[in-house]
């Protein structure tokens, strides 16, 4: 029987609640005749590690992850540590160290969940946002001079390479091609940002020639936000830069009902390194330790993890269990207007997996 080696990194805040819940679902799946098993290794990196060791993860931490089949991640963020330190010290270190250049974010309205778009039928909102995850606005290049003086200045340089742009566009076209509608929207701001964004548009035209069966269009990011709200059904697969897709995917999650249900995969499409799966929400310290965290975003991330491992039947089973649970309002957590706890939702998904074994 195949055994998958999974690293779990709960990180901070509600990451410590939802990642163990995700692990429970994987264990329940393996226990109900999935035909494979898991070997978990848990890494206590994050804010607590920072307080003890002065860094978010050990310098050689990537070596411990290298041999894993996948990583299940929670969140990096701590009210007592600056956000750019927690983010760059852990999550981005892994994303960049393992060149997980494609950040994939599916969004749809799950059964039983009420989004804010009252005119929208469930099928109208079924998107995958592909976020460039290795360069662009989050390259980390820049600097600050004359701190505190009237002439103080700072830059954040956005670096876009032909290699980086082409590989993410190619990934997005391929993903669009694999979905029923075979439709891609390429999002830029090429009217105002006249160098790198114009290069995106040009490369999109070039890459599109290899995907003649994919219908595609271009949209400016500002117009895209309005289109997501007003005409959700006109979108399917969406590709955008690191910053733009970061913002658009929070909007997408909110339109689908809650930040708490949205998943992400940080993928190395070439499979040189382990890929990492995580809910899109952050550490949410306001609800930490109260059992209020919605674990559905993590469970959906677990579905993506299983798909990445090639376990499509198991992935479909977990997705069906999630949908059966969201369809029942008595199993909604507070962010969805309900009163269920993290543990109750987790137990319900696990019970459903056992029942459908
Ligand atoms: P970070 O600084 O790590 O990004 P954050 O405090 O900004 O974390 P987010 O997780 O980004 O918090 O989410 C914003 C708010 O949405 C939270 O404060 C929380 O109230 C709510 N929220 C986020 N995720 C969940 C979840 N899984 N379940 C319930 N509520 C959530
Ligand atoms: Mg946040």
C-alpha cells in the first residue's frame, strides 16, 4: 500500500486549529479504505518558534520538507511580530525555496452557502484564480533611504521576467483547457503600467497560439472587480499577477460566502519540490482558541492536495463529504451565520467519509 509523506505546518492563530482538523480528515479517509496511507510529520514553526529562536523556521528547514509528497500549511501571522517578518520568514520562504510558482485558488458557491450576490445562481460563480507566486510585486526587491527625514524615500520594485510570466500563463492556459468551459481571462493593468504589464499582454498572445481550443480575453484589474460582482458567469479561469490575484481572490472568497471556505495550492507544476496546500485565510487571532474557525477552507485544500497526489477518487469523496456538510445549516460555523464549532464540522466530514466508505 502506498504511503504518502505529508508535512503539517499549522503556523499561527487558527492555523493551529484547522490544520489538525485537516489531518483528521486525511486520517479518516485513509481509515475508510482509500487504498493508501499517510505518514505525517508536524513542524511547530511560526510565531512561537520566532520567540524561542529569533526566526520563523530553522535555516535548514527546507531540507526537512524536501522529501515530502506534500505540505499542509495553516497560517503565518502574529500580532506581536510585523506581518512582513512572519510572511517572508515562513510562507514565502517555502513558496520561493520550492519554486511553487503557481498559486491556484478555486472558488465556487458550495451547497447550502449564501453568498452576498443575491442575483447569482450557484453555477454562475465557479472560478479558478491562478496567481503568479514567485515574482512580480512581491519580489522583495526595494529599499528605504533617509529613514525619518523629510527626504525619506522607499521603493518596492516589481520584477517580471519573460520566463516567469510565460510559465504562469502556460500553466493557466493548460488549466483552463482542462475545465469544461475552456475559458481564460488574463488580467493586467497594462493601460497604466506600461512596461511589465504590456509584456504580459504580448506573452499571453504568444502562449495562446498553443491553446487554440481555449477561448480567452483580457481585462484590466479594476474592471475585473466589477465584472466579478456584476457578471460572475462570464468568468471561468482567471490568471493575474502576484498582487492583483491576491486581492481578487479575497474578493472571490467573500463572494462565495466566506474567507473561511476558500482553499489554495502553491504548486510546483514541474514536481521538483513538494507543493503546499493551505486555506487562503490568515491567522485570525480574533477568533483563535474558541473553536469558531471554519475548517472548510482547509478541507478543500486537502482535496487539492489529494488531486495533486493523483488520488482523484479520494479527492472527489472528500469534496462530496464537504458539500454534504455545508448543505446542512446546522453545521455552519459563525462566519456563515451558524453556531457549529470547528470540531463539530470536522467530525461531520469524517463521519460522512466513514458512511460512504
Ligand atoms: P493574517 O494577519 O494572518 O492575514 P488576519 O487577522 O488578517 O490574519 P484573516 O484570517 O485574513 O485574518 O481574516 C480576517 C477575518 O476573517 C478574521 O479576523 C476572522 O474574523 C475571519 N476569518 C478568517 N478565516 C476564518 C475562518 N476559517 N473561520 C472563521 N472566520 C474566519
Ligand atoms: Mg490578513
